C-alpha cells in the first residue's frame, strides 16, 4: 500500500477539515410562548406564525369503535 512521500502542513490539514465545520442554527423566540423556533416557520409548541394560529395544537380525540 502506498504511503505519503511528504507530510501535509498544518494549514493544509486544517483547511481540508474546515469543510466539516458545523455552524449554529439561527433561532428566535416565539412572541407568544417564548419557545426557540427557526425563523420564518410555524412554532411547533403553540402553532402560531406572525401572530395568527396556523396549526391547531389541541389534542386529537380518538374515534370510538361501533
């Protein structure tokens, strides 16, 4: 199996590893429930977006069998 002839420099090594960096996700607080949410998304806890309820978060009732 082939081996490298020369060693890579620290700069070259770190520059290659830079591709694997993880960036933080930009979150904001929901104005209604103050839960952290992604921007321009419906709040998963209260279901509001721009002050309006978009998704009902009430618990669903199970259907009874006949």
